[in-house]
């Protein structure tokens, strides 16, 4: 498994990015078994119909902000064409087709999401920079401005061995999860403090939200 990031930080309002998760690494076009489950009925992910129908994940999983899902999807298809790559399934004599899997997170509390800052070049950088490196200690790329509803969100990559019938099979897993009781207000507080020191007005999407 290889994971690539492209983080965008600019001025006081741009905090977003793209994450690319390659289950078998970026040089492989072999599919992996995959599935889809909606836990809360909200959010969007492209490519889920084919994922459910076939049981195969054919290519990377891309994660970005809600308003950039279409850009990420189209950029991956363009990257395939540009690099003369073909998917591991649905390739035939006359061509190929694939359904990119792109998931989203709404990062508008901390990011100027309506500025449409994610560009195809950012997606490509996340794709090609993927490596088996440790995650940075700071939230990056798609997770840069995640809001976890008063909980702490995290990204992680696990490696190990699965032993069906005592035959060691490499197993890798990437996940994003709510891992501990905390608050995302730390991020907002630091942003608001910087705004206060600079005497600039606080935009509506950074103003504190009253607790229910």
C-alpha cells in the first residue's frame, strides 16, 4: 500500500488537499477486493455502484473536499490517459473504462471551500507522490481541515499478516477514524486568535458554533 498527499495552505483561508490511497502501490494495476457501506447516510463517494456490483476496487481511493470530488475524479482519468495506463478490470481490445472512487469531506469550517482551490495538478501530485512512508505528525492533505464533531479525527496505515489456513498473506489497511474524545475547537481557536491579533474580521465560516 502506498499513500500520497497534496496539502494546500495559502493565506488565512485555504486549508485543504487531496489524499491518494493505492492499495497495491501506484505501479500496479491489479484490483483488490472491495466493498462499500454507508454508516450515516451522508457524504458522497463516486464509483460505489461498480464497487458494489463487482466487488473489486480498481485503482486508488482519492479523498478531497466536498466541492472538489468532480475535479479529482476527472483528474485521475486524465492521469491514466496521459500515462498510458489501463485498469486491471474492464480493459479490452478496443479500449477500457473505469469508475474512479473519490470520497469527500466538508472542510468549510476551516477552509475556503467555495474557492475551488483543488486543481488537476494537485490530484496528480498526490497520485505520483504516493509512497510507503509514515504519516506526518500533522494533519495533511484531505484531512487538513476535517471537522470531527467534537471528536478527534486521525489517519493511519496498518501493516500485518493475515493467516488463512496458516498461509501468511500480507495485509494492509488505511483508515480514517474518530479515535478519541477531544475537540476540533483547538484548530478554530488558533485560527481565531491569529485573526484577532491581525485585527482582520472573522469570516462566518470560522466563527464559533454554539453547543447544542
